[in-house]
């Protein structure tokens, strides 16, 4: 009766040794040599057994875990997403998608604008405010992108506090979401506190000028400018697939 082959994960050393001994005896019988006795014979059998055990180890490992991989491996996108802890939020009306920290809360205003606010807050003169706010809107301005951006950022400074001093720190034409846009960044100083505001004016998908506002309070920390630049660098066209993870 033929021996029924067992699955690879049921292979054991006993079966491998049995096969090795039979193969060794067959070869010796074919050469007219006795099947036992001398030290050289035992040495040869031992070598065959060891080799069979090594082969068996690799066969079982491959059966259970697959072929080993060598060289640089593709990154684990799932792990990257968990590490980054952000999500892309789409603004269909203006045609852009923004990288937003997943802990931030989304709000929709009655005028159709979108807003994301941080869960972290600070107390200023008895008023509780989020340390970070990201907002999209349509600009009422019919002028240039630069004019629309500066008008919006002056509005942010005016809404912050009558005692707040605004100072522009950077501005210029940029390409965001494959659109020629204009960006203005400035500091809001209130006593010893310095917040950061930024406004991006860009062509909206439905026509007119879209506005992206970013407001980060002093309490956000020392990485305000880097975070603002990172948002702009990873804002993409909502009609396309945004690259993941963000750079």
C-alpha cells in the first residue's frame, strides 16, 4: 500500500530520517556494499539525516510563513496612517481636500462654510477658544487673489481682538492643489502671546475665489509655522486621489 502523503505542516523529523535511511541503504546496495558496520557508513548516514532535517526546517517554514523577503520592502500604509493620525477632509464646494488631525471636530456653518477646530482649548479673558481653527469659505472680493487673501487675513486680525497687533510675515504666489494661488501669513500679538494666521486665496471649483483660513493660537506651541506649511503642502484637488501618507 502506498503511504498517503501528509501535509507539509505535519511533516516531522522522524519521517525525514526514515526517508534518509532508506535512500542511503538503496545507494549502498546498488554499489554492492554492505548496509551497515563501518564508521564511514555511520558518518554518511548522520550527514544525510542532518541535511534532511535542515531541508525539512526550511520546507515547513515556507509552508507556514511563506517565502522570505530580502532587500527594501514596501512601506506598510496602514501603519503609516496610524502613525500620522490625520484624515483628508473634502470641501466639494471649493474643490479641495485638506489634511486634518483626526481629533479635530468638523463644523458646518449656516452659510455653507466648513470649519475644523481642535479639541485643545485655552482661556483668554474668560473666553474658551480652540487653539487651532481651519476654515474654508468663498471670498466676496471680486479683485485679485492677493487682494482677496489680504482682505480675509485683515478680517481675522480684526475679529481676534481690538487690542491685537497684526504683522505680516510672508506672502506670495504659490501652487496649491494644482492651482495658482496666493498665500499670506502673519502674526497676531496680544501682550506676551503671539498667534499665527494664514490665508490662502485660490480659484474655487464652482467659480469665484475660495478662501482657506488657518488660525493657530500661541498656546498651540512652537510648531505653528511648520504645521501651517504642512497643511498647504498636502492640500490637494478633491477630484483626484490625495497621496497617502502626507509628505
